[in-house]
């Protein structure tokens, strides 16, 4: 269900937000994907890669719960 992208919204979260649905992040922020640069989330990255700096809420989100909520499986 996740898009595989991250976006830096410059909203004081000090890092990239993980996009769960197009235009919606794990931490619940919405954004216009036409006006924000989305990047493919890099998995096999070195220790100083910028995608290591996820926003706190996105980094703590349980991706299984996020996907379940989107599917209507969990509240």
C-alpha cells in the first residue's frame, strides 16, 4: 500500500516523511505531490544518507497498522 517514496515537507519534523498514500504521510500530513519533490525511498543506504533522517512520527509509525487502517482492517 505504501508508495515507496519519501518527501521533505520542511514542516519542522527534521527529516523526510514516508508517503503512505499519494499525498499522505505516515504521520498524517497531507501535501500536493505536484508541488513537493518526492524521492524513491532508498533501502540499502550508507549511514550518512539523508533518508536515514525520517521525521520522528514517521519513523515510529507501524507500517502494518498504517496499511491496515487504510484498508479498513484496523481503527
